[in-house]
C-alpha cells in the first residue's frame, strides 16, 4: 500500500474510533489499539514498518509542544514542588528500581537497555486518564497529572536517551552524565523558549506594519516544535525540553489580545493535530502488535520464554510501577501533611491511601512511551540491538495493562473520595464571567452617559447602546443567579455589533487582569478567552 493511501486509511480509522467509542464502552486508546490490531490481521493484512528516527521526529516534538502549551501555569507555580518531585525523583526511582527488576526478570536485556526501558516507561499520559475519568477527577489531581505528564515526558525521554547511549557505547559515568544532563536540559529550554519568543516578537513586528497574515503565522507555529527540536538536537542539547519550552512560551504569546482569528485558527489546528497524532500512535501500536509479539517470541526462544511468560513479565513490571508510584505518592503527601500540621495548617480531607491509590492507577502510559521505545535503533553497528524486540513488546504490553488498570481502577477508587475533595471549577468560571461582565457593564454605563459627538448624528444611537446594556444586565443576572443564561442579544445592526465588539474587548482585558493578579488560572483564562473569541467571530 502506498504512503498516501495508508495515511488516508489511518486518519479514517482515527475518526471511526471516535465514533465507536460512543457505542463501545472502552477507553478510546484501548479501542484504537484493538482497531489497529484488527487491521493488521487477515483479511486486511495492513503492515506498517516504521523508521525509528522518523517516528521519533514526527510524533515527539508536536506532542510535547502541545503538552507545554496546555499545562496550567498557576498550578505549576503553586504545586511545582509536587510536580517536580513526581517528574524528577519518581522518574529516577522508577529508572533505578524498574531497571534492575527488568534485568533480573530478563537477563537477555542488558542492564543499560533495561534502564532505557524503565526510563521510557516512566512518562505518564494525562490525556488518557482524564478521558477515562470523564471529568470526575479532583481538579488539583487533574492539573497535577497534566503538569507531571508534561515534565516527565521530558525527563523520562532525556533519561531514556542517556541510558540508550550507554547501551550503545557500553560506557556510563554518573558524574559526567549528571553534568551533561543539566547542560543539555538548560540549553534545550533556552533554545526552545528563545526561538518561540522570537516568533512572538516577529508576530508583533509584522502586526505593527500591517504585514501580518494569520494563515502564515499559524503555519509557522506548526513548524515551530520541529524547528525547536531540530535546532536543539543539532546543537547537542535536549530537543525534547526545547519543544516543551517552545510550547510553554507560545501559549502566552497565543493569548495576547491581538487577532482573534489567529487564536481560533491556531487552537483548532492544534486540537486537531493532538487528536490525530495521539490516535495515530495508538493505531500504530495496534498495527505493530502482531509483529511485536512475533518478534518478541522469536527473540526469546533461546531463553525459553513463551507468550504466557512474556505476559507475566509485563504484568510484573506493571505491578511494580503501580507499587512504586503508590509508595512515592503516599510518602510525599504524608511528609507534606506532617509539615503542615507542625506549622498549624490544615491537612487534606481525603484519606492518603485513597489519594495514593488514585494517583497510582492514574499513572497510565501512552503515546510518548510507544514513540520512544520504537525509536530504539534496530542495530548497533552491524549487530542487532540486544533485546530490542523484548523491549518493544514489554513497553507495548505495559501500555495496554496500564490503560486497563486506569479504566478499571480510576472509577472504582473515585467512589471512596469524599464529595468535598473535588474542587468546583465551574464556580471559578462563573465568578470570572461575572467580573468580566461587570467591567463591560461599567464601561457601557459610562458610554451611555457621555456619548461621543460623532455618534449624536446616528439615529437611535442611545437606544442601541441602552439595548446592549440591558442585554448585558440580563447576562449578569443569569451569572449571579442559577437560572438559564439570558437570551442571545440581537446583532443585526452595525452599531450594535460595534458596541458589542468593544464590550468583548473590555471583558477580555478584565480576564487578563484577573490572570495577571492570580485570581484565575490559565485553564480558566483559556476557556473564557475561547468563548469570547467565538462570540467575536460570530459578530463578524
């Protein structure tokens, strides 16, 4: 099958999986893996052989870029210690414990390669578990998972890169690796963040000179993660952290109050790409699965491993990952609660075992793990990479088992959480909408009392402004109370549309002020800016 037909078929399968997920009560990633496995079997017999380097370059930069784009910055600041502990200390713990455990289970996999496999198993997939939870996760935990996923994608992949280099070269020095890790990490962040900042400055320069074109800018942003990744790798720095830093900086540039059409186009494109790329990764996992199983069996025949034995090993690794995560989260929150109690502060209401169990089953592995393990080179020089097929099989099996653990465990553990443990995100949205609408009402009242001279000749100008004011008052009454939102205001006249556009600008500025003062987080800001963008687009 030629590459064009293959691309069309895979994208069609991604769309079909979304429809099937509404009928078949299975998590979307598991459904996509099953669909890919079905396409790989007769009578379809679809076979896709992936170049590891191409696969890494194609999927990793945009996925990490969008991770950095979406991470809630306020939660990252407030709970940064917890996120850093989960993404640095926990990753290091997983690499060491799981690395030795894998080598003990399967001596066919060299110790350095075992560490590489453990490193690539450390990143979690927040999107998969949030989809499984269907909005029932406590808000703090959802944000913590998003922040942790973004950071441990980077730290896990960087650790994987070093362990893989040790497996290839056969040499390893902790001191030199630690120093090099800090150098390449800082260099990657600097390159990615700097490049993204320059793109933002170029956007401002072009806008000021009437040279700005939304489509061209969005195409530039589409290429930005690949450019950040490539430039950092070419300079010997971390392309992974470079892509993440570019996304974090660009998320700020994207929310600046210029060119609503650009934000809408940019947002839509990246949501589509994230949806497509994540779906394609799980489909490709399913397509590879029969060949992965066959290769693992062939590679393990000499050691006497059969398929049941390999599945048992994957299950043992998954249980170890769950246990390590549970113990780490429990120890972290226990020590944090102990410190709070010593300072006379209140401890969390939710019981530690429940929170730790929820975090453990929520540590689902996904797209980054698969993309990373498939990037393991096929050969070292002229000899096959030792244990590669086993590594790929174990990583694929752990992904599936962790998805099953999340699908079964998250809904079960959530039943034991107290009702008050879940924060009310809707209340923050409601308060932010109210504050923004109050700012628009104040501006409209001042405008009505002092109409500019150039509008006195416009018939019924005061009446139009009063009508818009009344509409906003109705909206405010709906937001303050618990009734259904007020009816949509009429936008038939040009003057009314102009006043509404000005009022939207006032509301948007009020939201930026709320975010600047830390009264709302990035997630709330992005949600409400999206609403205002679409409202403005509807006015033309």
